[in-house]
């Protein structure tokens, strides 16, 4: 079985490497203030064995930039992120670029998401820009059925495969962060026919339950978990900064890879890491995947 290895978290890695204080603009501000750092992180993931570089475009929506009077920079910021990913791919001699599209409003806050009909053109605006330099689009941290519908409605028709990644409860992987059953996204998957279905940005311990659900949809599937202790109340407030979250101390590369290999045992063919999962984790996943394939 062929396994595609995604990269790990980009935003957290950028904030850590920059040494700057965290801001509500997160990895976007780091990209502007430290030219070339995004490329460096992408290159390190490729060197670790990743097949895919996920662009630094997760938070690039007009509604997020408007809060800081920077909505007119959307096109330029997306172009910058795409250029850094492409430079890393070229330096690596190959690799895929996944154009990340995060949720409107805020992560883990499906209550802030516009209705699907209003959300779709906002997703389409970003998708048109990201698709210009990406091999596929990846809709990340989708936390409700309505959020999924708006995202899928707005990202078809750009000539690129669409992957959708759902964020599930940190205590029950069969439930979206909205409280809705993950299984209830099945009609949307049937109607919009994305090219892969994933679970992301939840603790690794619940991913097996999520995979047992999305593995029934008949599409390539997989997971990439985060390394936070839990999602705090402070992070769910308006304009949060990532220092409201705490990295786990019990999730080193070997421990994380143990989870990933169990996902592969369940049939996952796309695996990687999310926030606080770094190049050393991806290197261990790559080592174990290649060891199994060569064995």
C-alpha cells in the first residue's frame, strides 16, 4: 500500500523559529517579517521525508485580515506563500504542494462560520488564488457540517483535487467539534465528491475513531493530529494568539509515529502532522513507513 506523507505543523514551527512574540496574525506576520523562513521550514519537512508541502495560507481569508486593516494584502500574501513553497519544492528536486485553506472566522469556532451560501464565494476567492500555485487544495480544520458544505461548494471547479480535513472532538473522534456526528457528513462527501477525506488538528488518541468513520466513505483517507494538550478557553476567545495553547511533553517522534502506524493499519494512505508536530516527527514516520514497505 502506497502512503503519502504530509508535512507537520507550519504555523507553530514558524513562530518557534522566529523567536518573535505570538500575534493574532500568527504565521502570516512571521512570513512577512522573516523572508525565507517559510521556505526553510518546507525544505526541512521535505528532507525529513514528507511528500507534500502545505502552504502558509491557512489563515489567509479577507475576514481575518480585515480585523487588522490588511484585507487588501490578501493576493500578495498568498502569492508570497506559494513562492516560498515552490522554492522549497524546487530545492528538493520535487514534491507536491497542497494549498491550505483554513476555516472562515476562526479555528474550532464553527459557530462563527457564515451560512454555506455566503461562505462559498469567500472560499472561492481564496481557492482561485491558491490553486494557481498548488497541486491540490486542502480544506483544513473543518468543524461542522455547514462549514464543510460552504468550503466544498466554494472550492470545486478550479481544476485541482480537493482534500477535506475534519477536526473532531478531543474526547470522541466520531464527533465533530460542533457536536454533530462525523458520519453525518456522508451526504456532502457523496454530493461534492472530494478527492480525499482526512481528520486533522485533534489529539492523536481520537483519530482511530475518526478514521473508522471516514474510512467508510469509499475515498482515500488519512489523518494528521496536533500536539497540544487541549484547546483552551483563551484560544476560543476573539483574536487569540497561539501562546494560549500548550505543547504536550509526552508526544515525541516515536510516540507520535506509533499512532500513525496504527492509522495506516486501519487503511489510512495519507498521514502527517498538524500543530506542534515537527520535522523530527515526520522523519520518524518516514523511517517507519519505509521500513515497513521495504520489509
